[in-house]
C-alpha cells in the first residue's frame, strides 16, 4: 500500500481541493474571463429569446446584447467609469489610509500585545480568540501579529504553541464576520450589496453598518465556541509540547506611553463623535427626519473608520517618536496603499463584470427564474437560508477573497432573495457566515501559507494537512453554532443592523 493510499480520506479529499484550487487562474483573470463570459451570454440569451416577467410590475425583462453596436459602444465608453464608480473601491482605500497609519506607527501591534499580556492565565484562550476577532478590523494585522503571538503566549505558560496559534487563527479568520467594531470589510461588502440590490431597486442602499447588531452579538458567541474547541478538542489532540520555553516581550515604557496617548485621543474622538450624533438636531443626524438611520453618520461611516484609526495612530506615533513628522505619517499610509496594488487591479476587472452583468439584465432574469424555481419546490425560509450558507462555505474552499466571491454571488442571490421578500442585509449576513467559517481550512485564503510557515517553527514537518486537521473542528463548530444562532435571531425577528430588517418592508418595484 502506498503512502498516499494510507492517508486519511479527509486529507486526500483536501489534497484534491488544494490541487484544483491551485490550478485556478488569478482572481483578476477570473473576473476578466467572467466579464467576457457575460458578454457572450448576453448575445446567446438574446438570440435564444429568453425572457422573464417581473413578478410585481408584470413587465417583460429581456436580455441586452452587449455584442450589438449599442452594447459595444457602451462597453467602450463605460470602461473607466465602471472602475471609478465601483462602490467598494473608494470606501476601502479611504478606510485603509487610517489603518495604515495605525499599523505603521506600531499602535496596533502594541495594543494586541497589551491585551493578551494583561489577561489572567485561566482566561488566556478566551482573550486570544477575542483579540483575534477584534483584530480583523485592521485587516491583515491579526494574521501577522496575533497568530504567532498566540503561539508564544501559550508556550510561555507551558501549553502547546500550536493550540495558541489555532485559537488566534480561529478568531482572526474564522470569526472574520464578527466584531464589536466596523472594519474595512463592512463598507466593501455593503458596496457590492448595494450594486446588486440596485439591479431591482435603483434607489436601494446597504449601509456599511447594516450587519452590526448581528456581528456584535456573534463576537461573544464565537469567542465562547473558539475557547471550547481549543481547550476540549484541539489542545488535547496535540498533547504536551516537547520544545523549549519562550516568552513574550513586555511593553516598553515608550509603548505604554504611546498607548495612553492613543487611548486618550480615542476617548476624545468618541466624545466628539457622540456630541455630533446623539443629541437631537446634531450635525451628523438626518437633517430632514432628525434620526440616525440614513444619516450622514451612517452614510459616512467610512470616514469615521478612517479617523478612528488615524487619530490614535498619530497620537501613538508622536508619543513613541515612531512618527516624527508629516513625512513619516504619509509614508505609513503610502506603504498601506502600495500593499493594495493587487486589490486595485482585481477591482478593475470585478467592476467590469458587475457593470456588464447589470447592463445585460441577466441578473434580474436569473433572479426571477431562480425565485420561481425555489417557490416551485417549496425551498424558502430556513431551508433556503441554510442552503445558501452551505453554498458560500463550499465556494470559499476554491476562492479565498471574500469580496471577489461576493462580487460574483451578490448580483444573482441578492435580487433572488429580494424577490422572495428577504432584505439584502440578511442575504449578506448569510454569505458572511458561510464565508468566514471555512476561511481557516481553505488554501485559497491568502494568509494560509503564512500560517503553515508559522507552525513549522514548532513542528518541522507541519504542512497543509497539519493546519487542516487542527482547524477543521473550529469550522464545523462555528458553522453549526452560528447557523443555529441565526435561526434564533430570525425567529425573534431582530434587525441585523441599523435600518436593516430581515424582510423587505414593501414589494420590490
């Protein structure tokens, strides 16, 4: 019997997934191919005479042929505006400017170390998972700082370092759609959701805080689930660690001073923000209704995120002298922007795909046909929601980028769910549950290789199978408890965020 044949079925199955996934083109190339495919499909569907009847207006929806003279002229003149007008682009770039300064000044790294160092030993696992979930607000900071830090912390108290690494990784990546704060992914996904919802309702807007209530509550759920999996499943399986001791570097006096300045500046910023939001007639409330829903505060949440990271990052940098002048601050933000080069290229092709898809009417045709099919087989409500979550988990195994997958799925599924009466905000929550739970087991996740490299410091022969076997319990438990939590949320009919009910208040027109 060969060594391959003796491998467990799970490892062999994951080897196939890895092999197939590695054969896929770059995501930017995929979107270019999808855009070309949409153009071709528009011609085919127009030739075939495929039509759909809008369920509320009775209007016949026909596909628009982009290979016609009119279509080619629209593609030619719209290539630039498709890119510059793509909702996620500006929001992510602006938010990441603030994050870039906070990370470049050293504030984020110091804050994470302070959080885990101050925790009682019996709460170390809880704190690491919780810190991991909070760290995903700052995008990749959790992967490069907290995951290796989790291993060091566990080893410093005589526990297996891979268990600490797993706990941190589960929080950072498995809990990617849970947080007490809004992060850069929120405006990114809401922008895509807005574009998709406007296929049916041109005036619809999904605000970046649309999933905040559900995210906030999920933070505590996943912290508890991650802690139990680590201490009851993962750590006992790993056994005792035979390596040498390690220790975590305490905060220096300058770092402590910097965090005090950062904390004070954050408090002052939050107080100023409260003054501009909470009192009646405040400048960031809706000037017409006086409410917070659809207010400049929620519509401008990206600007709030930008300043929320910029102010304490700058205060920390000045206190620690890591930011000595304006050039240092600009360089920190520039470094963050340079890291987004691949994202900008990806967005260019994703924007073309989304625009072409909207122009062709294929999204609304697929949505109407799909909704009719789901109604005909009786798949609605809870079974439909759970099925969609499973679809998102499977797709995540082959395509790691959350925004890339959502840019493909949203134009089809958001209109489909809207025609069934479910809000785009709820559909986005379903997607985020499925996407997050398999982040920790898919080699397509951009930081997966880095996690493998980290683990080899404590287990020299560690590979993809090592990480898969270690993280699969988190995936299964997170998927089950998060889905059950959603069912309870739906049963209680709780909005998933500010101004984000589960169901559409009126039929789509």
